[in-house]
């Protein structure tokens, strides 16, 4: 299959008139725009070659602006995650334990009230992080906290304090309601 020696100007549908003129004279893009030419140089050459009646050539796009982050807001001191608990008492998400740098087998102390579990490291503690790195809540703790298999729990890891707090959704609902009612200046029901 041989290539035509002269370019077929009828098939040039998406080129400018200047590019079409260059094709007609046999000039190539590489000849008129060497590889080291910047986009500004290319635009300047196009402007010089175009007739005065053509529309102005737009300035080159430099890229999207970068959003500035508001540094006046302080970041949270806690690592929050919502996770589930299985039938054996293991919490699925291990990231809070990694944030706290609690390795597998680390002795911990777990205490609970209705809907809230507090976990902290304790030498020779009665509980420990599982060998797979999960936090496991024993049946007594689950019963006291009213936690059932499949429940969603909020885990808050406070690295600076070496503390992990686990909240049930009903406790979180009560906290959110009290907070928002306080913002509105209303008394809680």
C-alpha cells in the first residue's frame, strides 16, 4: 500500500487554515515547530501566520488552580471509624489499634457502662489484643454495653492519651441530640 505524495486537503477537517496551507506547501509540523519549541512559541507562530480577521488565539492554559487549605481549623485529636462487631466479639476495623500502635497480644484493660466501652493499655491486663490485631469484647462487656453481633459501633482512638473509646449508635444518637439541642438553646425532652 503506497502513500500519496501530496496530502489530501479534502480529508483535513479539523485543522486550521494555516495548517492546511502548510500541508499544501509540503511543510510538516515538525519542520515549522521543532521539538524544543514551547507552546507559547507555537502560538506566536500561528498568530504571525494567521490573517488579521481571524479570532484572537487564547492564552495557553497553565493548569487548574490548587485549592488552599484552611489552616485555622484544628484537626481532630482522635481517629474515628465506624465498624461492626461479629458473633465472637471482634471489632472488624483494626485501624484504631494501628493508630494507637497496639500490637497483637498487647495486654489491655476494658471497662464498660451502658453503651460505652473504654479500653486502655495495662501491664498484665486481663484482656489482650487478638493475635490477628483485633479488639475483642468479652461477653460480659457486650452484655453490659448492650452490644449484639452485627451492631455498628463508633471507635475513637486518642493516640496522645493511649485511649480507645467505643460507642454504640444509641449512645451516639443521644450525644448528637443533646449537642444540637444545646446549639438551638432548647431543653432536652
